[in-house]
DNA sequence: CCATTAATTTAGAACGATCTAAATTGCGCA
DNA sequence: TGCGCAATTTAGATCGTTCTAAATTAATGG
């Protein structure tokens, strides 16, 4: 029942060479003669040899494993992001350790310790809300390469991959203004993350640039239910906005639900625009105008940044920012008079 | 810049004991005297010692790592499933290696080799479409514990965690029949998986049980776009169904879109019911009646099955089937005369 | 105070790979 | 044939932990 693993030594014995030679073959070294290589490869295939990467790492310090920490696995934004990471790392024969911080810094710390124990080569982190800004420095002291993504703490001290939310918000606002909207509200969230800060920054800049009126900022819990509840607050704003830009598509979808419940038809009585362009955006009613960020690409970019740093630990830090694009659908269809 | 890891040996030296003793402390053995334990723990904390699990596994054969392979990371069904696995494994201080097979058996095989190389303790697999039914046996020969989930190949030879789709379809069909529907169609998918077979089985059983008319089975590509395109075929069925039960919520949402485009109002002109009850179901218009399967719980169940088998490798195989429940919303609101 | 037994602690060999440094083999050419 | 140099191959130490078996220390009873 128990299987004894086939080891380098076995292969060496059967092939009639030394362990060291087999090791060279495994690592595709050019030092080994062609006929030896072929013989060894044949034996490896026959015995179904699988190299033990853990044992290898003990000696050469590369586990070909990276850790990814996301705050959430329900929002498909994060899972597409994850998908991009997994794809790029897989192409490079690396493997992904996944963990969910649930946006809890304590849990995030625990996970990082666990990852350290498993000897990951590096980490892609979307920092939990309330993460200690010193964390990147601490990780540097641990000698653990870090790429931050989607959110960022500690100033520009690590590689970073993200979306251009300032530009994205600008696109959305211009679109609304072109459709004649003057009083635009923003549906934000209560969680203090850099992602939130960036969007708010984008909003105020866009207000300045377009000359539209800041019709108010309302905070909701980050869930469609929360957004639905906030519909009332938005409708009761003194400024009576004709359009609402939302923190993300989940909130936008929830808001549309809440508006309809309150007797206002989104896309006709009031324009709603989301951010992220989740698959969901096509399926709401009316279909949601949104800003595509293509999280899969952000994940891929983060993975490439990390791969690059593993290769050259001391290369200067880089930021990889994915450009947004406007997806016009019916929820912004209303042309304000 | 380079950090030399703090090892057991360092801790031992500083604490003035042997490596073996420190190892006992790390593993919380009761064999060590209280005062020694405290001293050692103090030193471990001071030096920021992190146990190298890879090195440990080399000796004791437990990596506290499990592999998970899903066919897809976009459908939130799978990501919630994943979330359940990650949660339960995390509670047990285990770590999850994630990979996406993209429903491709060749890639799946590659991933399994990779996982083997990383010394995973076990695997939770949602088999790709077209997986060799012999795979579970092969994995047994490798000595790699396997839990299948959501889909299954090779007969009942491994632990399995899934949802009761036969029961779920029954719930949905009864609901429709209670609302007066007699001619019910099924929107299926082309991919041949056990998940599909089970739902079709449920459909034909429910037809028999309820005495409703099988108004036809239409196959769509597994995407909302595919489902939208299939609306036409459904509407052109000779049987002119008054209700459509869909393979899952993504198809249901796409179908509703297609129906509306074709001038038929879902929930009023024709009832639509989904399966899975994704978060999405609340956000479509009209909100989608669906059968909740709670993928997070299925993932948790799969994780527990695997944890149990790791503890007792020879315990008899077990099936863990999550019971479905009916979530009534507006898309089935139409009461056929 | 010594013999036993129980409670702690430990030296040293694993685990499966890689690295270093040195040994061996083969080849061209005098 | 024999020498020098490049091309291959290898012995043995090593990575950080756990295991085995034995050694040491403490505790108990007579």
C-alpha cells in the first residue's frame, strides 16, 4: 500500500551512473554527454521518477512556489486576478500557494508566517485593510520578495501592479458629462484602502477637470445589499444627482436594485456607472456601463513583476499599471437634459 | 541583503540545549520539561525562528500542503468552493496549492505531476472534462490521496463531495409544476461531465415523478453568451415550453438576456429557473429563482474528507452530499394558466 | 545510600536533492 | 606512445528537520 518514492539514487543505480550525473540531467545541464543524458532520461521515464522539489530547495533555495494573499474570494475581480497569476506562474513551472486574508491583518500575518515556513520564493499581496505600513520593510528583512497588487501600503517601496483607477474614473466622468450630466454623486465604501483613496482622488480630479458638480459622496458597506440600502441616501441628497459613479460593479448592481425598489428606473431616471467591468455587468438590468480593468491582466502583470524580481533581486522597483477602458451599456443611457 | 535563515540549530545553541530538544518543543511534544520548553520558546521568539516545513517533510513525510485543481476560476461557483477549502485547511494549519486545469486533461496531468513534485499530502480534484477514468487508480498507485468534488470519474472509488443535483432539480421542477407549468424544457451544456449527467438524470426523473411534459433539451455553450444565443432555439421548440430549467445560473442569466432580446419577458412570458444560486442570481432582472447549493460548504466538506483520509488512510470511502434548497425569486413568477 | 524506574535529553543517522572540488576519460597532436 | 587540455563524471559534504536508540538525570522505595 505505501509507496516508496523513486529517488535520484535509484535512477542513478539503474542507469549505472552517479547521483550527481542524474541531477545534472534533471536540471538540463549542458555538461552531460548526449548518450548519457538519453540513457538517464529513459530510466527516469521507466521508473516514473518525480523530482522532489522540496528536497532540492533545501540545497539550492528555490522552491518554485509563490504565495498569493487576497482579501476575498467571492468578488470575481479577485478570482480573475488570481487566474492571471496562476496562468503566468504555471507557464513558468511555478506553483501558487493561495490564501484568503478576509481583509484581516492578523490573519494576514499568520498566513505570511505560514508561507515563510513553506519556503515560498516570493509573495504577491493585496494588503488587507489596516495592514501595518511597515510590513513591506519587515518582509524585506525576512528576505522575502514582495509584489503588491490592487492595493498598496508603505509608500512606493515595492513592485506594484494595479489598475489606473484615476484614469478609469476620469473616463467614466467624461462619459457622464458628455451625456449631459452635471450633478454626479459617488458611491464609496467605508473600508480605508488605497484602492478607495485612489478612486476618491480620481473623482475629485475629474470634478475639477470637467467642471461637473460634486453631488456628494455616500459610503456603503462593500456588498450589493449595502449598496441597495444606500439608494435611499443617494436619492435624498439635496443636490439630487442625475448620475452615480460607483466604487465597483457589485455596488453598482446593488444600487440599481435599490433604486428600482425605490421606484426609480436606473438608466432612465438616473444614470449608474460601475468600475471593474465584471462579467456581471452584462447580466444586470439594464446592462451596466462600466470601466474595464481586466483583473486577469493585472494578475498576470503582478506575476511577471515577481518573476522578474526573483531573477534579479536588486533591480529597481517597477510599477505596472493597466490602462482602463470604457464599456458603454444601457445604465448610463439617460441623457440628462 | 541576503538573510540567513534562523535554524533549529541556532535556537538550540542559544538556548543551550540540543537540536532534538528544540525539535520536540516545536512539535509540542509533552516529553519536554516545562522550564526547558519555556526557555526554548523564549529564544525562538527572540530570534524570530520559523520552522522549515519542507525540511521537516523530508523526514516525516507530511508537507501540510494540499493541491486543489479546478477547471475554471471565473465562475464564482468554483471560487466559493475554493474559498471553503481554503478556510477549512487554514484552520488546520494547512496550505493550499491552487491550479486551474481549464478543463483540459493534459494540463491536469501536468499539474498533478507538479503537485507530486512538491510533495502535496493529498489532492482535491474537480476532474476536467474527458479525464481518464483510470486516473483515480493511477493516483492510488502513486500513493497520493484523492478526493473528488463536484464531478467524478472512475466510479465510486474515492471520497467525493458534491451537491445533490438530482434532488435540486426535483425541487426546481416541483416548484414549477406547483405554479402550473406543464411543459418544461431543460437548457443543458455540451461538455460531457458527471455534473451534466446528474442533472439530466434529475430532469428525467422529475418529469416522471411530476407527470410534467419533457418539452425538450437544448444544449448551449457554457457561457452567458452561449445561453443567450440558445434562447431562439428554445422559443422555436414545437412544444413551446412555459418554463425552462437551466444547467446553472450563468446560463439562466444569459438565457433571460436572450429571451428579452427576442421580445419575451422572463418571469412573465416564460419562467426561468437556475441552479447554484450564485450571488449573481439576486442581481439579474428579474431576480432569478434558483437552487442553492452553497459551494463554500461543498468545498469545506471536500476539505474535511481529505483531512480525514490523511489521518486514516485506510478508512472506507465516504460521500458527502450537500442538500439543496429552493430560493424563490421573480423569474419563476409567472403562474401558467 | 543504592537500586530501580520514570522522566528528560541527546548524538548521530536519516530524508532527497545540489554543490564543490577533484577525479576520470577522451581527444588532438607532437 | 605520451602529454596537455577540454569534456564528463563523481565522491562526499550539505541544506534543516525528525527519528531511533541510547544516555543522562531525577524520583521512588527499601
